[in-house]
């Protein structure tokens, strides 16, 4: 099993401890408090994730064939969602990110408990991270 799937399974296990969605939302918010935050200078209009109801920023860097991510949001729920997505995808190879099936989202019931606009934002976040991975992979191939 690749590292990305192990991280997804870890998230699923954590969410199994909670019986109701109020507790799960609290856990999501707590996740946001532990995230590697983007530098304030990164928080520009150009760097906003388009399609999110809240303001969301995801910054990516590459090292040794892996992607490393930081994020932030002006909303505590969105910030927690970003944190979980980045926790699963960060420190993974470009191919792992590009080929990932983020099954944990449905397993923990996240999709069905998000408003349509937050759901669109979640898709936009994942799309942006995969775009970063694609660019990094192309850059690596050109070296």
C-alpha cells in the first residue's frame, strides 16, 4: 500500500471515533489548527483557489520528486478541510497525487455533509493540488 493510502486510512480511522457530525466538524476544525500555514505574503488574490466559498490558499513546493503543501483559509471549517486534504497529499510523489483516488472523502461522509458550495470548493482544492503535481512532474522531466 502506498503512503498516500495509508494516510487516507489513518484519517478514516480517526473519524470512526466520532458518532455524530457535530463532533466530526469539531475534529475538522481542530485539524486546521495543526496545518503548516502559507506565508502571509502568499495570500494574494492571484493565489486564491477559485471555486471556494471561503478564501483558501494552497502553496506547493517540490523536493526529490515529492510535493509538499501548505495552506490556509479565512474559515475554520474550510481551513480544517484544507488541512486534511494536505495531510493526505503532502509528502507524496507526483504520480501518487496525480493517480490518487481520494476515497477517504466518501468513507468519512464528508461529501454528503458539505453544502454544495463547500463541496465545489473541495473539488477545486484537489484539482489545484493535482495541477501543482502535474507542473512539478513536467519540470522534473525537463531537467
